[in-house]
C-alpha cells in the first residue's frame, strides 16, 4: 500500500495505474475505519483492480467546531487495517492540501438536501458534495463506493454525478450492522456502555415497525409513532426525526408501500446516530 499526502503525488500514482489499464475503485472515508468501510473496500475489490481509499476529516461538512473536534481519529490503526485489506493507494491529505484557501463555490441539490438530515444539518450536504467532487476530480475513479447507512448522502452523490455528467459509477453498498443490530458508525466509539445499550433500541424499533408494516399497517404516522415510543424508552435517547420516504425522491409518503425507506436520526448521549430500514415483504 502506497500512502500519499499531496494531490501531485496522488495524480502521479493514478495516472500510472490508468496507463496500465487498471480499473480504479475509490472508497472515500473520514477514517476511524470499521467493518462498514472494509465491506466497501471488499465490494470494490470484486469489481476493480486498483483500490484507492482516502481518509480526510472534512471540516466543511461539520455543523459545529465541537462535533469536528470530537470526531474520532486514529490514522495509525486505520493504516494497519488498510494494509491488511491490501489496498493499492491511501490518500491522506492535510486540510491545507484540500482547501489551500476558502472555496468560493457552493454546491447543493436543494430538492434532496432540504429533507431528513439536511433540515437539521444546514451546510452539511453542500460540504459533502464539495469534498466528494474534489476527490472525484483528483482520483478519477471508474467506480466509487458509498454505504447506504448514509442513504441520503448516497442519493445526493449519485444525483451530482448524473447532473454533472461525471463518468463514475456510484455504487451503494448495504448497511452493515454489528451482531447486536446497531448500525456500524465511527460515532459509536463515543457511546458509553449505557449509551450503547440505549442505541440498540433504534434498530429494534425499526424492525418492530417493519413487522407492523408486514402485518398490514400502512399509515406512516402510526409507524413513526411506534418507532418514537420505543426509541424514547431509552433514557439517553432523543429522536431528532423519523420519516418514511420514497427512496428516489426522499419525499415523505402518505401511505407506506413496498420499497419505501424508514429513516431516523437519534441523539444518544449527544452522539448523533442515523439508521434506516427498507420496507420489504420478507424479513
Ligand atoms: O461518508 C463519509 O464518510 C463522508 O461524508 C465522505 C463521503 C467521506 C465525505 O467526506
């Protein structure tokens, strides 16, 4: 695994790989890697023969200095994990390399960002779009891999690629859970044992709502109420939102149907956790 910190060195490596006819698979991350990230790398390896991972904690997508400061980091451990996965290239830039000066451009897709997390995190998705577009230009991947835990992010990036005619295949990969059911997230590391046990209620609630839907409950308000009630039995939990949305438009639905998505954001001990589940006939 080669580690590069500058855009120049990154481009040299990429151009060499492209000259050799390699198919470039890209997994952008903010580090503190877990099985979810590793599953993206493994997906990429199935379809590509040159794997690039970036680790960059992007300040532009954080809503508060405190959240940015508290974001867990362990670049040494991350590099060890990436070596085990046998990736080809790690891009590990400093902030000044990505933002040598304050960018003046502002990217947004309001019809997708003015919903769900975008309502509560103003500027977050424009910050994600900016860094991902920059990274796409630098890495020039054939395929890029995103986890569907961040479903809204995945959809927004897919839309950007479509609107800007970028020649990149954006691939959404399944959300990965621990055995306990909790969705893998770098933020889980900030939970205390009590917080962790309250956070387990999130997936439990999503599952119970899905079962109610399978039994015939179609009213989104009733399903949302079920989830809220269960999650809020956890003393450390505060529901930010629960929505049932069309997976293509993220519009709230009037009747919950097959393929719709239940998306939630919950604060557990001041740690913001998101999760989602697809409504499907089978379990
Ligand atoms: O999902 C993430 O980790 C980040 O939002 C991403 C896509 C790496 C952009 O900073």
